[in-house]
C-alpha cells in the first residue's frame, strides 16, 4: 500500500532570527534550507515529492510532503530522512570546528548541542481514499505530533555563561573568563559567548561563496550608494581592504562606526589618525556627489506570508494538482528573489514558497511590498500579507527581525494587507496596517512625493515640499475628537490646515475620511508620519 508522508523540520523563524550579523542571518536560512534539502533528497529516493516539487529547487521549505512508493515503510522512510539531516548537520559542524582553536572549545558540550538541535516531526496515512481528505488528515496528525514536543533538559556547565543568541544553551567556548577571547577567522568579538549552533552559523556565514550578505549599515546606505558611480566607491573599498574588511566598506560610511572599527583593531594613535582622515575624505567625496550631508541610518526588513494557503490546498483533489501548485510556488520564490535583489537593490534572506524575509533600502520598501503582492496574486491566485519594519542600522538584529515579524502578524490579522512599522531610536513605534488596494498604494506614493519635493529655484519659481509638521498637527487634531463630532467637520478643518501649509505638490485628503471614525483618521495621520520619515531619508537626514 502507498502512504502519504508529511515531514516538518525546525526550528525555523527563531533559528534564522538568532543573529548578530546579517551573515549569521543568511547562514541560518541557508543551513535550514540545505538541511531540508537532504531530507527531500533522501525521501525522493522512496517516492514522488509533492511539496516541494523537486529536491533540486532553489529553496526547499521546512515542510515536505511525499507520496511513498508501494511497499515503502513510512516509519523507516522518516527515520532515514531524519538521519540524513543529522548527518549533514554533523558534517557542517566538523568543518566549522576547524576554525576554532581546540583549547577554546568544549567539544563534548558542542557535539551534544548539535546532536539535539534538530526538531523533526513526521506523520503518515495510507493512500486508500480521496487525496484531499488524506492530505487534510496527515496535516492534522502532524500538527498533533508537533504539539507534543519533546522537552529534553540540555546539557549544561556550572558557571558557564549562556549564549546571547540562544539563552537556552550554554556557551561552548572555554578559557580564562578574565581573558578576552576572540576568534578572528569567525569575526568573533571579545567576550562573545556563543553556543555551537550559533558558531556553526557564524562559520558558515564567513565562508559563504558568491555575493556576501549586506551589513545593516550597507543596506541603509545603499539607498544613496546605488545612485553613485562605482569608481567613487573605490577609495572606500581600498581602505576597507587595507583594514582587513574585504570589500565591505559599510563601517567607513558612518563616522561612529569607523571610530569603533579602528578602536577594535588596537592601532597606534598615528595610524588611527591616518585611517580616519582617509575615511573622511573618501566618504565626503561620495556625499558631495550626492549633495548630501550624511548617509541614511535606517533600513527596512520585509516579512511576507501567503493568506489562507490551507484553504487553497483543500480545493486540490489530486496530488498532481498539488505538485503543479508546488512548482508555481517555487517559480514565485525565484521571481521574488530577482525582484528584491535586482529591481529594489535589497537582499533576500529567505524565500520559501509563500514565506519571504528580506532586507531593503527604506526608500523602495513599500513599492517592493506592493510588487510582491501583485506577483503572488498573479502566479499563485492568492493574496499576500506583508509586514515592513523600518529600523536603525545599529539596532540589535534579532530585535529588528522580530519587529518585521510583528508587522507581518498585524497584516495577517486583516489578510491581504500591508503593515508598515516605524521604529526610531528613542521614539514610540508608529504602525499602520491597511488592506491592499490601488488607492492605498497611491496615497503612499503621493504623500511621500509631497513631503520629499526638495526646495529648488527654477527661474522665478520655487518648489517646496509639504510642511513636515502637518502629520503631527493632523494627529493632534484627531486626538481631540469628541463624541458626536461630525467627521465631515473634521475633514474640513484638516483640509483648511493642509491648504495653509507650504508645498508645491499637496495631495487632497481622501474623500473616504468624510465618513470615517477616529480610528481611521488616526491610521491616516500615522501613515503621513511614516511617509514624512521616508521622504526625509530621500532628502538626506532622517525626519524624527
């Protein structure tokens, strides 16, 4: 008899997000994908994959569905697949260990952490009925198995510090606690007490081939850098290479980051002075070309997920339709990656079917979200909810990724929605969540353009951007809303304030606000606060 086998591999989001550097983030994603690929390859030898459609797909999801061949024992197939995943992880760890001095590593503890890291769940049903019913049944069984998680007490060492990236695990680095420990080959900072899994991600990130992940500083600065000729970057690249940073010159774009880098290197005072002057001159050359005073300090993290995918799958009555659907998802993932990287100058961390995590320059993040939603709807026939978090380039990466996931969850409450969250340093978060629509996106574009129109003289005419105090005046006005106040009256007052403001491209307030309540007015006002901030990045110098 044939069986339908479903396998889930984890952890996923929290594992990927546990990162100090973007290379850690990318390495966690690729490690999870390649581990899942080993499972898919082993299972593919014993049946026909349904999801994903092939083990050779660019991105393998953490959940795998396969129709096993006649006579294949599902329990044994699952055990073989789990063994393949664990063997792969052990091989990767053995490679990583070569970068760590033997006297700095607690090998027994590290090996135990690698052995117990993987979460592997499997469920199966006999294929002796309707495919749709069997798929629903195996999904329920798998969900039940995952709910009965195995909670094992991890091995620990008394007095050993916990890993900051995964506090459930002890640090596996040893040595005199009073001695500064650093491993240059892993870009490991002094006193960075990591567990084995975090060290594996760090090692994998440092050795990755092809395009390196952008640092958060580089992603923030790229909003400007992509508008400058590459020859202007060469002095910065040369200086970065002199400092042992390879071609990553992001630390040289921000004076405070340059100072921190030079301090960490322990250079002489004269060398620090020389490198600082060279960095300042190279930086100014780029900024003068852009007519800017500084590089942006904020970037965006985009997290997206398909809506009602289970409902869509329930309408597929046979496995062949499901395989076709899997192929479409794989094609969407490839197109999404191209869109993010090539058209919007971002970096994909993860594109697994309907799940996306990416870093982007702030100035194109909203447009990129809209394009992804349109692409998903066209290729998959379903809607996409997207969360975008605008965060500071020096903010803790784990916290920043969680803010993007929180925005995504806010969008998922409505479904078919975009949620944008602005997190400034020292300021309260500003969140806007709205359902997709041409009018919604047009408003984003119109108001960003209105605030970003730079003052300039063209003959006798002088164009100015909309006063940046308007969003806050509108927000204050809506908060003075009293019970029973006519929305049309509020609309007229807001319109009067807007018309008093300077600005050559002042959009009209949307007519829908005439009949809206306080909550909708506040949402619109917060939208203008974020639009004003994005416009400030376009002009140079953040709007706080």
